[in-house]
């Protein structure tokens, strides 16, 4: 923190009241800061409400509880999900800053992924420490309502404002908190980047519906955004709510309001089982099209909608779908017939031709490899490239990448799966020691690539351009050259990426 701050515990005045943080190395850190009223009791299934504030100094030295979710131990890719404790009183955020001065540093707001059913800002792998230190940034991450508490569509029982996309009302409340308060933490509310991965990236695109005129944020980083997963229609969302009510055993929404959250989480697992389809990524709950919160598909916000002027950095990992399909026996032993049946869902009568094309594109491909490539293309790669094309056609800035560095874990069966880019983006492998998919990497190559990726993200957050001296020239995606930056053992520019 240099000369701007002494080593005593920092106190900052926010609009809701004073908070006490903690000094960690060269940073001041504030944890568990409330950004909205606790969504409990009568506020369950209500949009995020402004916090009433407090008197005295609030202790902000420990993370707040995460949104209720299941804990998964021993995951063969990530090692585990969820950091207890969990509680419905979860609407808090965390801030890392080099100094609580008036330096007006660029701000990064990170939104965690987890299929809208898991994750939290307390997870050590999402710590803002590296970005704050290496980029002289103010970093914010947040908890938001997940699963049934954040994504069920439930009409308020008193005729008050709506009950859809509560998770999004949480995130919007957090972004408004940043606008109102971040200057006191040494940040610049006029230079905010929102970034996220997977569900966090879909969130970022959805938030762009509310970024008109650059009021809330100015740049977006979308990592592994499942653009081919459309938001649910209101009718689909109501049907999912009805199915969930049946699983919980509640006769109506009033009764559901009285059910304790552990029972709500347990029922989520059963809903996931009931909605799974072979060969498809499925989520038990999906955001819903809603005139107040999400009036159109998230991708459209960044094309012709209120977020059209936002600078965008977007990309995917080489084998996204290996995360779901590569290791489970259900898929490892998949037959060509099974994968052909799945291919018919996407290609209809052209399924056999598509299968042959995927098989030819990967020498020695097994049926599971065809499934991984087909699904990665369908959910991530093709819609991301189509988005980049559409942005370029409109003359809007967009930088595109593919993260292709393969994991040697599990005999190399994962390739570069969903989530593998995260420890490289954050450059914090010490925070991922529990994750099996990083085992066996050549640390010299790994660390060099992480520095390249991490610095590109910092450059984009600071300036809106990801270029820095230690990497090849990365041009905006345009319809003539179709430039993609490929992050791999050797980082290189790829033009005209193969269409598959």
C-alpha cells in the first residue's frame, strides 16, 4: 500500500456505514460487506433490497456465508465445490485494494460460475489478491443467490414487484454498490470491468442489459460462456417451478416459503437427476426471460442492446465438454450409436455426416471424443465465434481467444476442459492445490503461460486492450482476418479458425 496507508487495520466509510478491514501483505482487504438487505423471511424470493445500514463500525475481516448449496468433495477435476458455511443471509461482497486512497484505480468485479447452483466469493481460487497486486487494481467479488433461492420464478404473495431472476437483482445491487462506494476504496467507478466464467460469464452478458450509457460498467470478460443455452421462457420457468414444488412436496408457493433451506438444496439434487439428458449439459435451473430483469437473450445485450458499446474479451477452452463427459463411466464407454443418437438432436438427418467430420478432425477419435468436440462446438465455440462475427460486422471491439493448453491429468483424457483457464487467468496455482486437473503439469511452461494470460487480462481491465509486450500482437477480431489468440504451450495467433 506504499505511503498511502499505514499498517493498522483500515476503516472505510461506505454509504451504509463504516467498515473495518484487514491488512494482508500489501493489500487492504474487506470481507463479508453487505450490499443488500438479507433476503430472509418476507424477503425470500423478493428482488434485492437496499441495505438499511448500521451504526458504529462493522467488522469486515471474515468472509460472509455463501448461498445455500450442496458441498461436493473429491471431484476428479476440481477437487471440491462449495465453501461452508452457507446461509440465506448471503448477499455480501469482498474487496481487495492496494490502498484506500484517492488513486482512482481501475476496478475488476468478478462473478463466479457454478451452473447457478454452486460457488462463492470466499473460494480461495477467486481471491482478488493477484489482480490487485500485479495490476494495481481494486478487485471485488460477490455472493449471489443460487439454486432455488435465486432462480425459481415465484410470484410475490403480496402483489409486490416481481419474482424472476433474483440472482440478477443481487448482482445489479452489487454493481450499484460499486458505483456508490468504490472510490472510497481507491477505485474508479468510471472504469469498471465485469468478468466471469461459465454461469458468471452468462451473468456478465445479462448484466449488460442494465449498462446503458456506461453507467454500471464499461468492459466485459466472458470466459466459457454457454451462449447456446437460451434463457427459459416464462412458461418453461413456471413448469420447472411446478416440478420442483412436487419434488419438495409443497402444495403451493406459500408452503414452499416455510421450507428450511437445507431441504431446498436437497431437492435441487433430485431435480437435477430428473432433468438430465444423455450427452447434454443440463442445469436444474436456468435464468428466465423477464421484461424487468432480462428482456432478451444475454448475447443480444452486447450486440444491439444497452451493452453494445462495452469492450468485450471472450473465449473458450479447447475441450470444454470434457469437464462433463470425459471421466464418468457412463460416457467413457459410449458407443458410436449412442453418440449418433445425441448428434441427431443437433444435426437431424445430417448426424452421420457430422459424426464422420468430427471423427476425421481428430485422428484416432473414439465416440466419447466426438461427443466432447460436438458438444464443445455447439455450446461454446460456434456461438462465441458467431458472436465475434456479429460484433465485428457492427464495428464493435471484441477480442477472441481459445485456451488450448492440455491437462496431463487422467492420462490426458481431459484436454483443455471447462475451468482449466481459471488458475491461469488468476495466476494463483497455490490456491488450486486441491484440484486434480492441474496434477503433472510442467511448472515452467505452466507459470509462463499463466503470466501471459494474467497480464493480458490486466491490460484489458486497465485499458480495454489486452496487448502487452510479452506476447504476440493480439488484434481485434474482424471479418477479414478472424484473429483468435490461442493460449497453449506456445501462445500464437490463429487466423480463420477451423469451422468444424
